[in-house]
C-alpha cells in the first residue's frame, strides 16, 4: 500500500438509500464505501470510511488524518454551508482534499449554494450522484501519483 485515504461523510449520510432516494439515489453509504475500498486497493491505497452526524467528530478525524492519511475525500453534507470549524481543520491538513456532493447544491435552495469547504478543496464534484465518490477517488489518486 502507498498510504491511506480518508472518506469522511457528514450528517444524515448514514441514511443514504432511505432518505429522499429521488434526490440521493438508492445506494447505501456502506455500499459506496465497499466499492471505494476495492477501487482504492486497486490503486494501492487503503480506505478509511467514516461517517458522523457530529461536527466535532469530523474535525477530530480530519486532525487524525494529518498523521495517518495522504488525502481526504469529504462530503460534509449540511456542514458544507455552516462549518468554519471543518474548514479550519482542513486547512491544517497538508494533503489533497476532494469535496463531494451527491446532488447539485447550486440547483437547490439558495442557502445550499455556498460551501465553506470548497475554499480548501483541491477539487469539488457536484451533482454526479453517488458515482461522484468514485470520480473523487480517481482524482485524488491522480493527485497522489
């Protein structure tokens, strides 16, 4: 293995496959993480997939990643639009960060149009459904090559 990649998911993403499937699709977070783990392993990386509904827990994992990971894929969910704490934690991480949003946040309510996390993200993938995670991993692996 050439290192570890953290996959961090924010609030309510534990309900993927159940919550608004017309917007977020039928895939569960566990299914997405399993596919990404295989994809990461094929590229020579280990994947650590984590989800929390708590902002501080996400900050703790980002800080942990400073010592443990080469890159981060993050779907901060609703914290995208509110969390300066997550942004600050990401600024302390030296590796690449790819931000993912399953839905097109720019086509939704006005309060969803701005993401604090995007200020730190090296790339942002929006509105590609759950396949956006695989796209993010491809982009992250390319940046780490």
